[in-house]
C-alpha cells in the first residue's frame, strides 16, 4: 500500500505541475500581445494561489474534506477545459481522468 500511495503522490505532483504548464500554455495561446502575457502569467498564478489556500497539505484555509475535494476537482476541471480550448480534447480528457482517479485514490488511501 505504501508503494501505491507514493506512486499516487508522484502522479498528483505531476498533475499540479502539468496544470501550471497547461494554464500558461492556454493563456499565452489565447490572448495576443500584452493580453497573452497577462493570461499566461495570471492563470497559473491564480491556480497556484487557490491550490495553496484550499487544497495543499499545508493549506491556509481549513475546510471539510468534501469541500477540499470539490475545490480540487473544480480546479482540475478548469485546467481540462483550458486544455480542450487550446490543445486537444483528447489531452483534456486524459488529464481529467487521471486527475479524478488520483484524487479519489488519494481519499481512499487515507
């Protein structure tokens, strides 16, 4: 069980990093000129801020486990929508499926 939990933690870390990269890609490819820079920098910063406030292990705002899961899934859903808009639907679906599976597995392993 420890190996599965460790592997899932690695997947979750990669999902978080991937979310930041995907949001930056979405922002830079959606806007133009200064707007692209603003979106490309602000979208991942907003994700990181929300993650740090509500989802991270050392989060600043304590919520119920259900609310924490809902916020996490909503953030990852936003990333999947951004991927669908800027990259491909298949990539968005894979990202969403992995994020959902990892989130559920994390809750079950606790």
